């Protein structure tokens, strides 16, 4: 059985688990709670960066980070593939959407990690830059939202939006992005997202 070192609040972990569900192989993964901030030896032996998610394959190989894990799961999965293997336009669109969603998550997590800390001019500028990146990312997705939940780009976007709801509920995004909000409402009921919803804050 594979093992996934994880934290339940991580949107990148959610993306990996959602991919496993979409590919029909989630029952082949044992979830191992891990606090990357304390850099436990068990994690460092597998990932010297002390980051999650980190997947241990059935043969004992460590795979990180989330894009690589998702691609690996796609290669061994049983249901419809999430990464396109042909069609240049489709490949580019899905891959760029995946990168955009990961960028939104990176920026949102960076903001979250600095909550409650003293804010000087440099930190304030950093936080503003991360918030602006999220806002631009949402605007780009509103102009060209995902279709369904059948590829890695769409799954990543769903996880990014879910993280914004989870950690930044006081900054509602739906009113300014109605097309994206309508899509998210629809796909949130599907198993990959419904079964991986973040814990209640």
C-alpha cells in the first residue's frame, strides 16, 4: 500500500487525494498525519525539504511535490486520465490552469503563514503582493473557467477555491466571479471535492 504524509489543512494534499479519488485508487493509500513545520525525522528521510504532501510508493520510493505526485497517480490510476497526452491546445490549457491554481494556493498559504506576526513595511508589501496575485488569478479563471472536473487543472482550481473559503472566508470572492462561482458550486458536489473538503475552521 502507498503512504501519503499529509496535513488535513493543506490544499496541495487535498489536490493529491482528489486526484486519487478521481482515478479510483484512493483505497490504495494510507494517510499518515505529519507536521512539516516540526521537520520530523520520518519526513526528512523521505523529503529533505520537509514539505508535504509526500507520497511513498508501494515499492518504497518517495515522491514530491504535489504536481509530481498527481502525475504519478495519474499514471497508475484506473479511471479516466487527468493529464492529457495529446492535443497541444488542450495540454497547454490544462497545464497552465494547473500552474495558475497552484500559484493561487502558494500565495494564499504564504499569506496565511504570516497571520498574527508583526507587520512592518516589507511584510505588508509582501502580503499585498500575495493578495494581488490571488485576485489576478481569480480574474483569469473567471474569464476562462474550467469545464467539469475531469482534468488536473480543474481539480487544482477546485482545491484553490476551497482553500480561499477555508482560510479567507472574510474575503468573499463569488460576487465578483459569478461564472467561477457557478462552476465551483456544481463540482463541489462531486466525490473528488466533496470527500476532501477541509476540516471545519
